[in-house]
């Protein structure tokens, strides 16, 4: 059987929210089978639980934000995508995330710090069968026209791959790889994807800060690019770090479904909003998906039944 996974022990981190600039304390705890990933706003009285789910997403501007029932006026937790990406990369199904503010700390701007935290706590196999969201027919969402066109699609696939293409009118970004395909069954998430950092252009950062955003952003937790070059003294971690970060984000955004996908995901210039629209479109069509388990681990796609070597 391909089994569900949670943590073996509790682990903690302290950091700042990239948009709020607030200091945040995060505690990751094991959770029972079939719990899913649940954020707990422990700074509120009484504490508020916000289970991760497609319809819990209440905002997708600049980051993925969840609220109880998707209520935009309710308690929220924003910028969840990097932590969810790490959970997906390590195959975690059940987790409590205690947080004392409304934003997940950005840490180093990638998923690598979350991978380290989760691996430090250890991964525990549980007795229940791991559930997968199997795509049975193509689903696509599109937005804009001409140069503003962007789209994302899911098609049936015995495994889980993600393909992304970016297009930025910036020489520094354009000089790097604009396309990347990643296979989630490869066991290479930590090596090939997790270290890719979020990024921003200097002109955009100035505008966002004037609107009260990216108040916690710095070159310690983001790649900063002017009109011609990367400004970080240590340069890029990957030659194609920009597109790899978009893959990292997409992995986290799609993990909002609450289970790994069996599908081939492809996106052209997409982002948090389009990813959530894609998942909603998928779940709105009962003929487009089914939830499956693998009682025989040999029947699962390659790499899905094993723990990655780093664990």
C-alpha cells in the first residue's frame, strides 16, 4: 500500500512575513490520518482552524491566502505556497501548522528551509492509504489575449509532471532558462526545485511597498532584479532559478487540493490565481477526476511509494 505520511515530531521556526514584515512563529505538528493540512491561528481567541482546500482560498494576489470557507473577511493565513510546496515535495499528507500571525514566514524565499524543518522532524508512515487526485480528461483555463495571454491545463498522466514557461520583458530574466519540466516522481525535488527563491523587479518592489506590500522582503529572502541584472551579491542558485520558482509555486498551489495529483500540469505565464481557477474547474466537473489509492504499491507511478533518499 502507498501510505499516508505525517511528521514524527514537532518542529518550529521564526521569521518574517514577506508582505506584512511581521515577526511570525510557526510550529509544525504531526496530525492523525485523514486530517489533511490544517493551519491554526493560535494568536486568536479562541484559536481558528483553517483546513487547506481549494475552496478555502480567499485571495490570490501576490500569494495564496486561505480563510475558513474561503471568506475574504474572515481570519486568514497568507503566503502558504512555499510551505505547501515543501509538503508536496516530501509527500506529507497530514500536518497541523500553528501560526501566531496572518502570514507564513518567508524564511529564505524558497522552500528549502521548510524542507529542512520537515526533514529534521522526520517523516512517519501512517496506516491509511494515501489518496491521489487522478485527472481523467483535459481541463484548461485561459486569461487575457495577445501578449497578455496566459493559460494553465491539466491532462491525464500516470504520474505527476509540471511544465512551466515564463516570459518577462527583462534582459536579466530573459537571459536565463524560460522553460522547465519537472517530474515529481524523480525524487529530485530538494535538489532541483526547493532552493529556487521568489523574485521581484526593483520598479515593481517600489510600487508594492507604496501599497503596503513586500514590507519584509530583502535580498536575504528574494532575488532582486533591476532593468539589466540580478542585484544579489551571490547571484542565482540555479541558472534557471526564475522559472524553477514558478514551478515551486505551482507545486504548492496545486497541493491546495489536499492530495497529490496524477496529471501532467502545464502553464504559460500562469500564477496563483490561474492555478486556483484550474483546480476549481477540475473539481467542478465530476467526470474530469476521481480519487484513487494504491493498495498495491507496485501499481503506483514510479517514485510515489518510496521515501526520497534524503529522508
